[in-house]
C-alpha cells in the first residue's frame, strides 16, 4: 500500500490553513489555493477533475489553457471570449474577460496566474460571476498544471460555486460540471498532442 499524506500550511492569501501538497508514494503533488468563501465543502457546489498522461509536459499544455481565445477550438462548452481594457489574448493576473459556458454569460477576473517552470506548477484561477440578486452565481475556477516524473503531466481543475444556480447544479444528475470539465480536460489533451505532432 502506498503512503498518502497531506501537508497542511497557512494559506498565503488569507492566513487560513489549507493543504498545499499531496504525497503519494515518493511523488509530491500540489493542491489548489482557495480564497476565503470558496473552500470546497463550505461552498454550494464543487467539481474536481484531473488527468495524468504520459508523453506531454506542462509547456505543451500551458499555451492552450493560458490563451483563452483558443478554448473553443478544443472545448465546445466555451464561446464568445472577449477581454476588457486591452487585455488578452493570454490571461494574466488582474485580467478581466467574458465568456459563455454552461448557459451562463460569465464575467471573470484572473486572481492567480503563475506560468509553469522547471521547479513549480503552472497555476491559473479566476473569479467568475453571472446574474444578479437571487439568480447570482459566483465561482472560483482554478487550474494546476505540473510535470511529474517519467515524462508525465498532471492537470487538475477544480471549481467551487456559490448561489442558487450552484445549489441547483449540485443536485443535477448526471453532474454537468463534472462532465463538462472532463470534456475540457480531454479536449485539452487531444489539442496538446495534435499541436506537439
């Protein structure tokens, strides 16, 4: 049986304690940074999807994810991406953008952006919102892209949501968030393999 343990540390954003690494056997994997109000288990809805594949690396994946206008090329559930204030096409901290997904017109702002390096995973996360009043939906959608030993890459995407639409999505079967985000991951892998040749 492989040893799995969680390392807990203070969150650099809010001083809260949260997991930062998962150790499986001798492989240390990173975790998502969660802002206050969006911690899984305390939000109205949570979706988590992950793939680990051989033959690709973070540098193969990152441009397809970081350049939002490329999303519709491999993920049919994204459309009409546009940027505000002269931003884009690549996401960056503080970038404001708009896109449509799951039937929602989403306004978004990038709250975390770190390109992958040899020693650190790539991280991108945005706060997204749609609707007003009782129909308002607020989300924190985060991505982590990291190289693993043996020529593998791990892509983790997790999203927490708050609001009445999130409560409705949480009870829908099959879960549209889990299925939609899996389509996004699968499309990302196919696009990366195609681009790599």
